[in-house]
C-alpha cells in the first residue's frame, strides 16, 4: 500500500482530484466554489509524496460526481490534475483538465476600475484567447491578463 493510501482512505463514491501541484489544494477548492458548508465529506491532503511530482495535493469530494465543465475551472491552477470519478469504490472515469473557452465567476479581474469589480451583480468573465500560450483577456475591460495574476486574485 502506498504512503498516499495510508494517509487518506479510498472513497465509495465521488470525485478524486489527484496530482494537484503541491500547495494548490485550497485554491482549487475556491475555484470550484467548495466551501465545506455544502455538507459533503471533503478530504484534503497536502504535500503528499508522489513518484511523478515529488509532492502533490489531493482532494476527495464524497457523494459528488463533478462534470468536466466544473473541473475545467481548475485548469489554470492545477494543469496536471487528474480527475477520477469513483463509484462503488472503482475509478469509472479518469480525465485530465482542459482550459475552457472562458471562466465565468472564477477569478477576479485585476483591473480595479473594471465593471466586474464595481458592480456586485456582474460576474467576472475571462476569455481564453489561446489555450496553448495561456493568453487571457477580461471580456469587460479587454485587459490582457497573466495566469499568475488571475490565480492570485482568488480569495
Ligand atoms: N481513489 C479513491 N477511492 C477509490 C478509488 C481511487 O480515493 N475508491 C483515489 C486513489 O487514492 C488515487 C486516485 O483515486 O488518489 C486514482 O486512483 P487509481 O486510478 O486507482 O490510482 P493510480 O493508478 O495511482 O492513478 P494515476 O495513474 O492517475 O496516478
Ligand atoms: Zn476587467
């Protein structure tokens, strides 16, 4: 049994987000909008030894099967993440994350005078112009944005 399996037990049903870059698990939870108040059992393991990554974070969300449009929200934060859909203790589906065409309400635009920051009812909308080069732009103020400034805008 691997060290990881000793740390967090296998789940019966739910979603396991594996191979998250070490230290990014809490940002991943925020991008997914998971606060812990939903009531489902959520296990977070950080800085777990990994053969592939050296160290990694893992999140297990029990009782929820997250669809691709949901889990793709984490593609900027955890590009190497593997999504495992588990039922009856078996991994039924394993997929990678992919950058979506746009992020709605996930990141905050770093431009303080952007309407998405001043109007509470306006959800941020960040377009992905080039998935390979990670070229991103705010749909409202048209500012070109860096992946890093968006990631640090999550709070
Ligand atoms: N897992 C779990 N509960 C299960 C089945 C799997 O929590 N009932 C978790 C495992 O602990 C692991 C992830 O889901 O973190 C993927 O499981 P599996 O595909 O069995 O592991 P690996 O083959 O090591 O995955 P990979 O090839 O993606 O590294
Ligand atoms: Zn903007």
